[in-house]
């Protein structure tokens, strides 16, 4: 979602949709993520976003793109564990 809004505001974007119910855990994902990373590399600011299953992918793969994350109603499959690590605060 969001294609029309981003295009209207002149924001370049790469959209990824899960072909089935496999939570983006396909054997081809390393190659797909490498291609996305190469295409996104020239951009100083990168954001991953999604809702539900897409939010899971946005969070799981954001670190590969050094991206900020925007999540809407995130969900996670029961068979996958996602670790969220908070960066240490500069004041600590």
C-alpha cells in the first residue's frame, strides 16, 4: 500500500509483496534482499514499512538496508522468533 501517495509526492520506492503465506521466508529471499539492497544503496534515507505480515518483513529486514521502520499492526508467525534489539542510548 502507499504507491499512489509516494508517487504523488515524488518519492522513489521499491514494493515487495509476499506471494503466499510463507512470511517472506522463501529460499530466494537472500537473492531478492541483495537486489533490493543494491537498488536502495544510492539513497541516503531508507524506510521499510508494512502492516501485518508486511510489518514483520519490514522489521525483520530493515537492518539489511540501514532503514528506519514504520509498522502498522505488526504480526509474527508462531514458528518464527524475531529478536528486537534496542541500540544503547548515548546517555547511558
